[in-house]
């Protein structure tokens, strides 16, 4: 027996299931069983939000995940014209998100570096 078992990668399972679902929806649409064209046309930005959530859940990059979710939410609001949003009228929100991301990365990045340095000093 092989005792060197690899742990299951939840991220790979998630994206595999996502691709199966996307393929099933597209196949049903192509076969004329269901029409998802309106849904895809109006809710495609949710794919960006799903990518951001995946980054958050798997803790690869929390700040990157939050920024990706924010951009996806903005794209969704523009696509649905939520509160009259258009690309032309709401692009300053991207500057706000970008600025907040830079500030958060600076604050949390310096705290992370300080923690790493403290751990290294304790091991010496």
C-alpha cells in the first residue's frame, strides 16, 4: 500500500465542478432544451465574483480576492444598470477600489513582514 497520499485539493474540485456545470448549461442551451443566453448576457460578471470568492475561501490571497469580488460586483451593477450605473458614469468606483486595495495591501503587508521577522528572530 502507498502511504504517500496526496491531500485532496478543494480548489481543483471546485473548478472541476464549475466546469461540469458550465458545460451542462451550455449543452442544454445548444440542444434547445433550455435558453441561458439571457442569463449569460446579464450575469456573466458573477464569474468574476466566483473567482474572487475562490481566492478568499482558499486563502491564497485575501486582498486579491476582495478586489476581484469588488470588480465583479461593479461589472454586475453596470451590466444590470443598477441605480443607473454605466461604464461611463461609474468608473470612478474602480479608482476607489484600487486606492483602498493599495492601502490595505500596504497595511497588511507591513504587518505580515513584521510578524515574519519576529518569528525569524525567535528561531535564531
